């Protein structure tokens, strides 16, 4: 597509300058400059693009402006001062462009915009370039430390099963209205130009709904990846210790996530979807078992609906007596959905749902934006893991609230939901023990998945995992301690060491495992090479045991200091099983 620069000027909060970085440009003259794309990596610049020169941890985007100009950028947005040597390179690139354009009908020289925040400017500029696509879709955002990707997928699948065209963006996959594709970005929430482009393409493909996995990075005002996205429904799954290397404190991490709920109050929810102007129901959804649920509910003036298992599917399921942590106190009459009689087996889950409780009916009936009162109904899914009760309930509430389809009718579609790759993926090649591959990599996710498995396991539980290098260090001993408490054997292997020493990193985890009573060489093993670790673990496993391969899930590589090793956990596990079954 192509836009005249004049249509983007109101979204650019900065000065239009010549290449010297001083002389101001005439907006009427530069307004006719054509813009064909938005790019924040100079290597991807093609003729006509607008290049965002972003500040970085290891380098400065201003160093790549000259390269972007040589590749054909028609505009550049940057911040700060450009060093003299870089100014000379830019001037040379501009002169070269002018010479190359001689003889053409129109010479287009690049325009430079100096702004206070180049990163923050990407969202409003992208929104303007792509014609505000989130005003043409009903948008559902899902945030939380765990459960985001699965819940995004389930909401998307339920919308499609209910007859609606929808797209989604998540860590693992994305869809622009057709079938799901692998996410090439390797980030939960891509940068704003990619988010807005995906939403635009969903609109072009006739989608009514967009489901967006909303990470703390994406919701942070500092990065502003989800700025200018008009959310209609916000889902909060949970918030636990994670990403402190970026947010610095838990309070900031929590607060950044809560921007999703604040965003519900920032637009009027009048959307033009497939050329039909309509008001979209707007509401929040919270996990009532998370201690911060009322904080999130209080961050919006919209009505908020809750879901709970009364502690039967999460961390609380494994606690009893003096170890039990009380569930958060919920205000009387808070509209909610409760899962009861949860039965989790190797290949699925079932539970009964009470949609409102005794006193919430009048609240629901008074607000057409939230699901109406329902009788109890049964939910059955071919999704292993008791924790999927949370993901399913959140999805039922969101889809029912937006479409008006009763819970009972949507529940009939739940058996058709498919798990996403690397989330409680089971492998059965005829071996005598159970193999489960999951992305769980935080202390809270360990506390969620281990207790239900322990309850149904006839033999021993083996947990193989590591921890990401150059990331939050405080979680490592906690990972080891929790795994040591619930699992019979702990095997520590590389996840993504990055620039750290792999063995030392795993030793950080081992400290916690030893605290839980695990002993080296008996029920605690440190085997950095992950393929070798998998084979050693399979050799130890016997009939009735469960082997958990955690932390890699859908990912396609292991990152070391000096190289990236291609790696597929599912395929590696299949190879290892085939070797022992020969």
C-alpha cells in the first residue's frame, strides 16, 4: 500500500528537518512524499519505506539511518542527537540518492523527523498508516504470566466454531483470518508496525474479531507495542514473578499488564466491521484465584466477570493444612463462573460449570454486555491438564459476552478445541511411560502443572528443564525447589543459556532442588546437553512413570553465547523414543 506523508503528519509528534538535523522543512512540500511501508530494521528497508531509528541496548538505530537512505527510505523518524560522523554518512547517502534520481520525473529526497521517543511513535504512526484497523474489528486482549497463548487460541477457535471469521496474534502462531500459521517473530507481542499490519490484513480478509496475546512488554508504555489498539474485551489470567530484568519490580510488571484493562476505557467501542457500524460490548474477565484479580478489575470502569475453580485446578490444588494459602476474597455478588467436579486424565479434562453462583444473576441480566444467567452445564475437552479449566472458562465468557451465544451452546463446541503445539503435548510411540512436552518455565507454572499430575501418577514423575540465560535470576532456585518438592527425579538441561555458562546456570537451579531434598546422582542430574539429557531420562523411566520435558515447547532453537542450535523438542523426543523402542 502507499500513503502520502501528509496523512501521517498528525501522528508524528516531532519536527520535520533536512538531513543536516537543523533546517526545518515545509510541511506542505514534504506532504506529497509517498510512503510504502513502515520498517524498524534497516536491512528490511525497500524504496519508499519510513524507517524508525530505534535506540537499543547494544547499539543505536541512528547508526543505521545512512544505510536506510541508501536502500530507499523516503522518511526517517529518530530521537536524540546524530553523531557528526553519522551526519556525514547520511549527507553522502542523500547526495547519492539525488544523483541517482536525476532524469526521473520526480526526485524524492528523504524527510527526517526528530521526536522525543522513536519507539513510542511507532504505534500512532502505524495506526494512521494502516487506517486504524482496530476500529474495524472487535478486539480481545489476553494477558497473564501463564495461559495467554492457549486462551488466545481457544477464543479464536470458539469464534470460528460459532460461525465468525476471526484472526489472532500469539507467541506460537497467528492467523489473518485463515488457518493458523507459525509465528516467525519469536516474540509474544510484535512491534507496533507488525501488530497494526496484521490487524489491517485481518480487516482486508473480512474478519470480525481479532484476539491479541498481550504481553507485559507489549502493554508497557515504554515500548508501546499495543498503543492505539482499541480493545473491547480484556482477559486477565494471572500475574507472578517474571520479566523483572525489564520491569525491575513486581509492582511495575503488574501495572504494565493492567494497561490492558485501562485501555477498555479509552475508546467508545463504536466499530465499523465489514462496513456495518455497531457498538461492541466491552468488559473485563479475571481469574478470581489470583491475588491481584481485584486490582485488575479496578483498573477499568467497565463491568468485569470472573472465573474460578475454587482452587481445584491451580496451585491451591496441591496445598493442604498449614500449607494452604487462602484464595482471594471476592466481593459479594461479583458475577462469575465456577468449575466443579474437575476430572483430569491423560487425554482430556471434564468439569461442571456453575455460570453465576447464587447472587450474580441480577447483575448479569442488567448488563447486556456480559453473559446472561445460565444453569449448570457440563464441559468436556480433549485437552490434558486440569489448568485448562481456567483457559476454557475465560474463553467461554469472552465469546459469549461478545457474540451473545449462550454458554451451553458454546460448551457443545469445546470438544472440538485443539491444543497448541508445545502446550501439554503428549507423545505416545508405544513406550511404557507417559511423555508430556510443555512450555512451563516459571515457578508459578510449575506449581500449576505438577500437583494434578502427581495426583494421577501411578509411578514416578521426571521433570527435565532449565532456565533462560540473561533473564530473571531469582526464579532459578524456586524452579528447582518446586520441582524437587513435586517430582521424584529432576534433570537439569540447557534451555537458552545465551551468554551465561550453562553448567553454572543449572547449578543455580540445583540449589533449590537440593533444598527440597534431592541428591546429586540419585534423583538430581545436571546434563547440559539437552538431547543427551532426554535420552538419559527416558532410560531411567519405567512403566507408569510420567516424563515432563519443560521450557522449550514450541520453540525451534537453543541459544548459546556464540551460536544458535536448531532444536525441536517434539522431534528430538520422538527420535529418542524410537531409539529405545528398537
